[in-house]
């Protein structure tokens, strides 16, 4: 084959260049492709330069990186939601079971119940992302009969009758 009179042009190398291009763009090196397709490395390197394959390869890599990041982020978000939902369900079961407990008399029982409620509130704060330091008021009105409280109040001092 002659292009310019008196100058012989090299023969075009027969190869599946579209497949080689696709494989290069998706990450294979010219050396690996040369070995696989039984071609000189220089032939593949020249096609890479002439065809702008490096720019294409960079663009594909960036797109793949973005897609992988989105997929991983979505997966983590889904996992987080499942964990949060499971914990929320468990907290609801605990709240319901505490509501079914018989109310015992006395300050100690009331203190125990309030402590349990505070622990559940703290767990809820973590699960639902409530701000730390925000106090959660635990309503205990109606949870006990004030007449049943065993207060440790010393009896009132009665003045002793004066002898007289």
C-alpha cells in the first residue's frame, strides 16, 4: 500500500479495535491488552493517543466512582434506616411492657420506674437523634396514689405538756 508516491505506508493492523478500546477504557493496560490480543504494545499506545482514549477512560472511571459512591451511600442509608426501625420497634415493645407492669407502692418503686423511663428515654434519644442535653420529662402523675407513698418524714414535734 502506498500513500505518497515512492513512500510505503505501514499496513493497518487487523484487530477488533472497538473491543480493545472498550477494554482499555474500562481499566486494562496497553501491556495486558497487547498480550491478550497478540499485538505490539506500541500499536495500542498509538491508538490510545490518536483516539483520545485516555480522556474517555478518565471520564468512565469518574462516572463509575460516582455510581459506586451513590450505591454505597444508599446501602448505608438503607441499613441505618433498618437498624433505626428495629430499635424503634424494640423501644415500643419495652414502653408497652412497662405500661402493663403493676404499679407498686412506695418511693423506691416509683424511683425504679422513673429510672427505667429515663433509660428508655436515653435510648430513644439515640435512636431518633434527639439532641443531647435536652431533658425528657417523664410524666409520672397518675402512676401512683399519693396516699400510698411511704414518706420518711419524722413525726411532727409535739410540745410536751408543761407540768403545772
